C-alpha cells in the first residue's frame, strides 16, 4: 500500500514537475521528497495500527 502510494505521488508529481515547473532538478527533488514522506507516513500508520499483543 505504501509503495503504491509512493508510486502514485512520483508519477503524478513528476508529470506536474515536468509540465508546469519546467522539469528542473529542484522540482523533481521536491517530488521525490514528498513521495518518501507519503511512504513513511503510510508505513508508520500501518505499524501503529497493528495488533502488538502477544498471541495465546
């Protein structure tokens, strides 16, 4: 789920960066940073929602 969200952010953000921001390296770095932040938040949410009680 987190990797898919990251892929969507990179694909959409990369397209926007290339079309509207001229495709400068800075705009692409911002897209990459945003995608990593989305992935991190998604993974943190998944870990925090997991059942951490011992089984048995």
